[in-house]
C-alpha cells in the first residue's frame, strides 16, 4: 500500500492534525489497514487516529482518505462523537 500526503492542516483548538492522503491499492483498503499505515507514517499510536472517509472512483486503484490524528487519546475522546448504538451497548450491563 503506497501512501502519499496531499493536504495537512494543524488544528491547535482540538489538538489534532487533519490530513488527506491518497493510497494506491488493488482493492478497497480496510479502516484498520489505513490506521496502521498512518500510525507508521506519523509515529503515533493507532488509538489516536480517526479515519473519517475512504473514497474511491470506479475502476481506479487510488483512494482518497480523510483522517484526524490526535495528540493524545484523551483529546480524541473529548472531541469525537460516539455512535448512539455504541453508547447504548456500553451502557447496558450484561448479566
């Protein structure tokens, strides 16, 4: 998987880097694979990375990926919204 950065924006308000990268791959990259590649490129833990979108064009092997890279897990938890389904599953005690 070939990773090329097209845009990088520092956002000090949220303590994160907002990046847009292009990946060349024969098939659609999985979110875990993208997180791993970004983690290696930017030398940050995987839990500090949020992949927003993976966009590809029909018949093309290039995929545009939008991601946020936070400086710490606490900053990510304060900023990112957790899906309602995930919140309900976490709030429901299992017997």
